[in-house]
C-alpha cells in the first residue's frame, strides 16, 4: 500500500505549496477539505493542517478533532493549524497588535527532531493576524522570533494524561520559498516523525498506476480525445501501457492548431505505439466559426462541434464504456470547496463536456499529479522531450489568438508568424525560460513600406510570460536583439503582416491569452 500524508485545507493560499513540498520529498500526499471524512487506512502516515484566512476566534472558524487524529498518526499544524491546535488544547490565541507578514528569524529554544539541522536565526516566512500567547499545559516551546513568543512548539513527550502520536505546531510557513530551511523542517516531519520511506517516485507511480488501470479497466475499451499536449499524451501512454490497443485515441484537427501540428503529433503518437486516429475536420470548424467574433461564442462553437465529431467517431467503435482524460491535480483541487466536499470538476477541465454528453465512466490516471510531476512521469515513459516540454496551448487554439472573426486565411497568416516566433525561441535557447509564448493576430491594419511600395497589412502581437503555475504571470524580458530579429523575420517572410508589437502586460491585471 502506498504511504500517504493527508493535508487538511482550511482555505490557505499556500496549501498547494505544502503538497508540492511533500511530493518533492518523494512522499505521496493528498489535499482534502478540513470537513472531509478521514479514512485512517494503514498507509496513512501523518496529517498536516494548513493555514487559513480565518481567525481561530471567529464564531464560524473551521475546526477539526485534532485530539482524535493524534491517537492514530502524527500531526503538524501550520499557521492557522498551529493556532487551532493551541486553542483546542487550552492555550491562548489572540489577535496581534499588527498583522505579521514577511520575513523573520527563528531562534531555537529547545533541540528537537523537527528542527534537526536547522541553523540558528534561520529565515522563515510569517503570514498571520493571530498570535499564540500561551501554550497549553503539557506543551513545549521549540522556537521564537523577535516579534512572536511562539514560532514552533510540540506536545510534550512526557504527557502521560493524553498520550498519543507526536503533535507539532509552526506559526510560520515552511512550504514557501522565503522560509530558507522550510523544506528541511518538512523533511524532518515526514521522515523522522512520520517514518515515511520516500519511495514515491515517477517509476513507482508508473508501476502502481498501470497495475491499478489493469484492475479497473479489465477487458473493457477506453476512448480518449488527444490534443498533443503533455497531459493527454502522458495519460494515454499510461492507459496504453495497461491495455494496449483497447485504448482508442481520437486526435481532431479543428483548423486552429499550430503549423504542421496535426501531422507532427500523429507521427509522435505512432512512434509511441499509440492507437490514435487523426480526423481532419478543419473546414467544418471554419464554416461554423464564420462571422463569430465574440470570444465565448468562438469557444462554444469549437467545443460543441468537437463533441459532435468525437461522438461520430465514438459511434464507429462498438461497446465503449470508458472515457480517458488527462485531468491533473490542480484541476481537482480547484473544484473542491473548502467549506464542503464536492466531486464536480470544472467544466473546462472535462474535454468539451464529454462526460456529461456521453455518459461514460471516467479514467483519469493523472488526477493526483501536479504539472511538473506529469512531465517527470512522461520522461519515465520515454515520451520525447519536445512533447513533454511543450508550452500550454488553449483548447480553442489559435481561434482565441485571432481577435475577431476566424477565417482560413487569417489562420494561415497566424500559423506562419507563430511558427517563426516559436522556432526562434528554441533556436536561441529561450523556449525553456518562458512558461508560455503566443502570437496574436490583431484586427488592425496599418500603413507600412516594403521597398518602394506602401502596404496596408495586419499587425501581430508577440506574448511571452514567465510563471510557476499560470495563476499569475509576468511578461518575459526577452532580449531586444532577439525581438528585433523575430520582428524582421515575420515582417519579411509573412505576406500580409507588416507590423510586430510585444506585449509587456503581467497577470494580473491582464490575462495570458488575449481572449
């Protein structure tokens, strides 16, 4: 049985960072709303309580039975989790005179396994409005900072009245980058306190997942819409490894893919041995998109027609019961309310709403992986780097990078310009330095000069951003010489475009895509 750490989410903005830090230590973990029912199966090694925007003294503050938890497994409370623990056991937690936010230095008061090898005056990150002023009886102070009396504590090992597994609290956030030795503290909790063996690796995930897929799918068939992106490709490769050609992949050319993408992706799928059918339906999409200029209308048109085409292809395969999807963990987490369990995944995470339309049982082998973990698994499976390292690409494709009406002529213009930009990024070793790069065709024509002739042609905007997860993003500081070179290549090579601009907007307030 796979070892597991549970992270109970009280609504903190940092909860996913806790999970990522645990996974980086090669320990499997899951995030659950604090209100979820917990199954204390033999694989559960410990529980981490997250931070929260709430005060523990709020009338409706979220609460859990920590006293019950420590009869089963070790527990670590972080920020709100530490305050809640202190209050539940009889300590005093009050509102701070001022909100404590930012860097602080840790002063160790007692040697303990949790802070083993953590240096004196180690930098930590605070983000809280309440302060633990008094620890409960039977608890020991482990560390302070200049501004707060309790930065780290533990339930005394000599407490004979309420024995149980180790119980710790940290007022700071060890999971964030600014806590310089935070990962070391979490490692100490996972390995030395919870006795995790750190065996959760990409190879282990592949072996276990393929085994589970074989058991779940049995002799049945799976159909799957593939996009050429890393998530669907890795998911399909795992399913194929389990059931072979009983996985039927459908890759639809919707007319708004990148230049040569349809042919290139099909060749890669063939090299991977996947059973994938390519369906060229671009002219059906162009016809449906005619005269549509609203971004949402374009999205819905593409989504609805995709479902129609996918169902047509599915009807040609007999006895299909299962639908494979490349859903990943952030999609799942975003869809679960902290204030009450929900199993509904946002509609945009389900390919075109297929599960609702086709009434098929879902197979989602990646639903507990983060994006970087998906890439590691993909490398373990031998998927080529050029597919693993691909930038995110929107489902509606170039349709939302063509502002205004989408026509075949505009698609070809944008494909050529976009291809020059992406190739230049790769040739100059800049592709891996940005999260996502795009070329946007604007509904703007301007006067230009080509030789002795005046032109009146389109403008494109280049967009390149840096990001960790796509939730926030900053514009990439690409070298001026590089941008000048790309601008010249596009203007000189793509007839119909005579002006190139560079988007220097961050998210927020702008979004990564223009539509």
